[in-house]
């Protein structure tokens, strides 16, 4: 699944401390959010997908919120 951390990345994060942890956490969260945006793009590119109102609203919210968080 796009945006999921590898075991090595999780280990690296677990060993990080202080500002190094903060920076790595943000880098990994951006990667994670980019994975979610890829899934939304894939959903929107698939004919007849996302027609359920709840799925459509959720995908739209993911795109708006996670794009804003990456830009912040």
C-alpha cells in the first residue's frame, strides 16, 4: 500500500530522539499522506468508482486535508 513505512523505517523512527525524531516523523507522515493521495487519485481514475456518496465524501476530505497538511 502506498505510503506505508517499511520495517526498517519504523525501526529508524523508534531509535530517533529529539529534533531528529521530529524531522523523521514529519518526513514519514508526508510519505504516508502522499500514499493516501495516490489512492484517492487511483480511485478517481477508475471508471465508476467512488459513486457511493460516503466514499466520494471521504476521498474528497482526504485529498483536501492531507494536501493542506503536506503544504503546512
